[in-house]
């Protein structure tokens, strides 16, 4: 029984870390988007950041699956993480296609949703949600 509780805590902690990493990478993408407009290295930084953000979204999905299946947690975070991966995929496609009229608002939406997911995970940890 104690092993199951420890495993559950670890997977939920991993899930929180993955969401925090995703949130940070999306925020850094906003910063690098500003540099894209003002610095010569902005495009390279924003492009590299897109890859890191996409990897963070995949890590979030992995953490959600691990918290659900072996950890015995709810399936809802898996659906949320899958949704983020779909949004991240759309964001990459829109960025490569140079469609800023959709790319920028989608980035803002993704950041807001990621902050909400992080707050929700932190609230669940403290027993508030």
C-alpha cells in the first residue's frame, strides 16, 4: 500500500513538473517572438524554442499517461495533455506557414490554458480543487 502511494505521488509530481516546464517554454516563446521583431538572432531562437515547446508538450502527455495508467490517477489529464499536443502541432504548422493572425492568439490561448492547468494541479495537491 505504501509503495502505491509513493508511486502515485511521484507520478503526480512528475506531471506537475511537466506542466510547469510546458508553461515556461510557452512563456519563453512569447519572449523570443518579441526578439524575432527586434534582434537578428530572434528567428533562430524562436525556431529552437518551438522545438523545445513541442518536446515539453510531448513530455506532458507522457507524464499524464504515467500518472493515469501505472499511477492509478484520473484520465482527465491525459485528455488535457492530448489537447495541448494538438494545439502545439497547430501552432508549429501556423508558424511555419507564417500565419501570425492565428499563430499569435493561439500562443496566448496556449499560455493561458497551461497556466490554468498548472494552477489546477497545484490546487489539487493542496486539496483545494
